[in-house]
C-alpha cells in the first residue's frame, strides 16, 4: 500500500470550498450563457396594418405598427417609427384594421346549446370536458383571445384553462369559476329529477357560513373567481327569474370571503331585488341584470359595479330554443323578460353605467359571440362603446388590464384584424379573418 500523508482538516475544507466555488462559477457562466442564448432567440414579431382602433384613446390610428417580443407588446407607434431588429418576423396586414383581442366576460365553454332540459341528464362530466376543447378553439377562431368562464361542472373549466396555458390545446386565455354556487332548489341546483335520485348541485349551500365554505372549496380546486346565483333563471326548472334566491347575509359572506382570497365575484341576477342585494354586497359584476330598475342602475354607478347584459340570447332562445330542447317554461320566461332586458340595457347605457361584453356563450353556439356587438349598437351603444366593452372594460373588470384589453406596451400581443371599419359596420366583428395570440398567428383567412 502506498504511503499517504494525512490531510489536515482545515486544508481539506479549503480545497473543498475552492472546488465548490469553481463549480459555482462554472454553473453561473453556463446559466448566463444559456440566458443570453435564450434572449438572442427571443421571438420578435412586427405587426403592421392600415388602421388601429385605439380603445384607450377612443380613436382610430392610421398606419400603426406593434412590436411583440416573446408574446408581449414592447412598442406601439406609427410605421417607420417603431424600430424592429433585423431578424424580426413581419406580419403585414394591408387593407385591414387592427383591434385588441376581444374578451367575452360570460361563457360556458364546457356546455353545448343542445344540452337543455331533460337532454342534459345524459351528459357526463367527461362529455363536458371534451366539448370544452372543441369550444375553446371555436371561440379563439372567432377573435376572442380571452374569456371569463362562469360556471362549469366538475371543475372542467379549470382543467381546460390549464390545458390551454400549457399549450396542450388551442384556446383563449381563461379566468374560471368552477361550479356555480347557489341555494337549494335555486337556479344553480339540480331540479330536473324527483327526490328519489338525490341529485344536488355541487355548489349548493344554505347559510352564510355554508357559502363561505363553498367559496373556499372552489378556490382550493383552482377557480380564479366565484360565480353565484342570486336570483332564479330562464333555463332552470321550477323557479322565477325575478325571485331573489340568496339572502343579503349570504351574498355579503360570499363577497367578503372571495375578496379576502383575492377572487372577484360574478352574480347571476335577473330580478330587481337580487340585483340590488348583490350590488350592496360588493359583488363585482352583475350578469344578465334583466329587471334592473332606475335605483339599481344608480347603485351600480355609485359603487362602480359592472353590468354584463347578454342581449343577443333573446334572438337565439326564441328562434331556436324549442329545437335545442329548452323546456316550454324556459321559453315562456324568455318571452316575458327578453325585451325588458334590452330596454333596461338602453337605460343603463344612457345613464352611464359601467358595461362589459357578456354573452352567455353555450346558450347559443360557441363561435357566434360576435353577434352580440350589433345588438349592443342597436340598443343604444356607439360602436366604440361596444368595442370597449369587449376590450378595455372587460380587462378592467376582470382585473387583467395589465395583460389584455388594449394594444399597449406591456400587454400580451393579442390582436384581431378585420377588412373595413368596424366603427362604421360593427357586424364586421362577427367574422374576423385574422387572429393573433401572444404574437402568434392562430388564424389567417385574408
């Protein structure tokens, strides 16, 4: 055996530390090199067009250019004034008008317009998850690069959001609520079968503390926001759209807990008193708002509550509802409140209430979201107001105006383009030929 001279502990420690230091320096150098290589490979896209609807300034900009680096906008200005690297990919859209990617604040991507009444009893959670994949793509192709999904069984919307975010399936950016919260026997319960079957809605509770627990439950399993049913509904069985179904105390508890958890709250509310109770509770958006009165409109204005009124649905329900399997009582409910909702939409717009673009997609076929724009203009909005409802306003109401809702520095490179002037013909937004999400062209049918 060769002789070995023992190494003093202090010497060994110094050598070991020196080796660790050399290793750390090498790793640091490798990491810096990797970061530099990644930066050099950053995807850079320059988008140009003939016009841009600037929803923040409320005007049309001529010959715009937007520079998108790694999915986010880094510069916006006139063509020639926005400097782009030599290796930037150029997307030239001559003859087209750019707008921010559109946002629908009330969708049900895991639902189908034919899953109504007793037909819905044969639909599984797996069916809904699969439908969500198809409907997400339809929605994105329609120019809606972001949506708020307000109600989905089995947290199927959470799974869909995650699949889109990971790149597994194509679709819009999503904020999701998971299952609907509501009262026993209410719009968000399961009321089609007799008691023998014991079916109860996932989000049903009947006290303030019960509702607090349900808020925590949806948060636990991945929801971004909370959706509650404050009143009866049109497509549910055995209830009245105008009837309040949650107490003031329950609504207060929901809003307080959700906000403490950093979640916004959307309230399904057709009825006058349920709308006002929801506004008093501090709920963020009122969905449908069909029977809102003058006092409710003033309350919404004073408190900054957003109104999302799905005024296209009336056309579809009355024309196609019977063929889509809607219950006769649902069609009768719609006949009673559809026109009133549109008239109250006009009142709210004239009064200056804060309005968002909410369609209830899933009641009508997914991908037809843009059909609501013409109704909003018909019932009192200017084209710019309607576009802002689906861009600037929607992003602000969702709390994502740092990411989406405008063609502006720092936000995602989500853009759509149409042939012509949507401020002169809002119906152009029903058929959008070019869709860009995060700087990537996902549809080009010029």
